[in-house]
C-alpha cells in the first residue's frame, strides 16, 4: 500500500502526479524525495552536475539521470519541477522550465505537500538533526511502529536516506537553511540546537532564534515540542506540550544517568517523566550522540512504544555515514569521518573522541565549508580546533559562494594557539597519510573531504 494524500486535498499538486523532474537530484535531500516518488510509481528523472555513489544508486533503482545542462535530455512532459537552491541562477534547464510555465518549486514545497496530511515528526536544529532523525526513523522501523523516512544522511543500517511504509507517519529532517522548515506543520517537533549558522540567510543570531520559534509555532494543535535543555525558543505554548532533553542534565524531562563507556559503546539509563529505561546501549561514538539518542527515545516514548523494543532498536543502530563513522578501527590505526562543519559540532566531535580514546594523541583534519561561515565563526573554529593535539586544514570548500577577501584557512591557522598546525592541499594530505605514524586521525567537514577520506582509508588499511 502506498502513502497517499487525503482525497480532500484536490488542490495538492501531487494529486494524480505522473512525472516529476529534479534539478540537483544527487543532493541528499533531493534524492530522498526522488526515491519517495519512485516508490509511488511516478516517473522520476533529473539532472546533477557530477556522478556520485548516490546518483549511481538512483540509476540502479530505475531513475533516469543525466549530467549535462542540456535541454535535449530533460523531461518536458513532467508537471512538477523541483530544484535545489544550490543551482546557479543562469542554469539553462531551470530557466527553460521557468520561462515556459512549468510548476517550478523548491524541495521544501514538495515536503510540505507530502507531509501535510500525514502524522509528521520533524527534527530541526543547527546541528544534530541528521543523526537524531535517522535514530528516530530507525527506532520506529525496528520496533514495527512504521514510518516513511526522509533523512539528511545515509543510514548505515539500510544504506539509504529514504524508506516507505503503509502507515501515514513521516519522519523528516527539518532544515533551517533558506527557512525551509517553516513549510512544515509537525505533530511532534524536536529542536536540537539553535546556535548561529547560515548567517548569510538570517543575518543575526537573534533572527536564527526567531525562526526556530516560528517553527515551534507551526506544531499542530495538541502536538508536542521536545527541545534540548537550554535551547529555549519563544513560542505560543498554550496548545502544545513542551518537554526538554539533555545528556546528564537532571533538570531535563528526558535525561541520561549512570553513563559508562565499554569497548567504545555507551551504556546508560534514560530517565523520563514516567520512569527509567534501564541499560540502554548505544554502539555509536560521541557523547553528543548519546544526547541525540535521548531525543529519539523521547519521541518513541511519546508514541507509546514498549521499553524493551526501544532498547533493542537503539542497540541495533549502526549510525549514519559521515557522522562519527569509523572508516578504520584496528589496534594500530583509527580513522573517524564526520560531517561536522560548525564550531559546536567540531567541539562535540572532539570531546566524543576523547571520551573513547582519552590517552591517544588526536590529529584533526578539517575542511572549512563556505567563506561566509568561516568568516562568521572564525573565533569559534580556532578555539575549538585548539582542543586537538595537531590540526591539518584543507583550503575552504566554497560550495555556492564566491571568495571573500582575506577569508582563508590560513586565517584560522594564524588564530590558533597549538604548536602543531598547518594548511595542506589534498595532494599533500595524501602524501602525509602515506608516511604518518599517527594512530588516531579525525577528518571533518561538509565539502568534498570525503573523497580524501576514502583514499586515506585505502592508504591506512594497506
């Protein structure tokens, strides 16, 4: 049985949809939507700039993709065109569809249409949302509760960022970039963090906080808001339940206690308003992921899922690719890959590694993401990277941005106080990896550093 829209919503553009076209189909969020429509029997096709492992998977699943900005290869019979904001304004295909009267929309618009008649669980936050969303969706799937999942990363248990279910329940990552999450109206909403980010969109930290308050206001009447303790947003709370969660925070409605580390896994109890979940095991590194698991467990408890099923599901969770992912883990070498690209994420990553490997020298390889974020968060990046024993910086990954004069990786390097620090090209990094005797290497960033990670993994394992 397919997830279908309420028949009363005849104005929904997805009603009776036959063909849909994606511009930027290889993005993590776009590909999840593409997979959704593919499971619904819709003809799905699209464009992306370069082939990746993700686009390879979509093609295997029967989705038609091309990699040239070419009007001869587009689907002119598609009735809905979805594009990502990363596509440049001068893109030929995008402008063709706009100029010829097609319905051209952003991913956030389509998520709104998909979720408006579903019981929706939306997980938002400037960091932590991908792992928390994946944990939540996994728990609902593993326990048999069931959900449709739209993830911002590849869940290692299932090697995908989307799965469907006949139950009209959707778990979705609510992205604050471009204010996309304000298109959603969740029944249960989580806010993991509201640290200043995407200031190219919001301008100030106050505007970021305001937007999260607006997201909380979008919760349906009678719904639930679960927010990290201390992450308070201004919201009209008269028609919703508000709870808090935290790692080792007794004042939080949901919090951990009696935590210990055994062979790289975390063992803890989960205290909640109606009792204690005893002997929870999380086989994923990082104390911040213990906190993420607390939020996911809180959702499961709110849904009435049995304690034993929740505990079994958490123990079975294998993580998310590029979120504290062990690429190499032997007696002689450890290589950890993480998507961290904000100072708070980096701090949580470094602290998490230290909690598992307290006596090991740690080398952090970091690729800054976006000139604007590097400029806005320069002091935070430098102070956080100083927590490592040695730091190697790659040049800034620009993504959608043009360079900003004076904003470079060398700028961060100059502000750091540790002795062992340097900027390297990717080629230099590979040469370093081939000769290093360091045993604990942590690589972080949201750009194309993952290409280097796979190469370094090969070097270390050989």
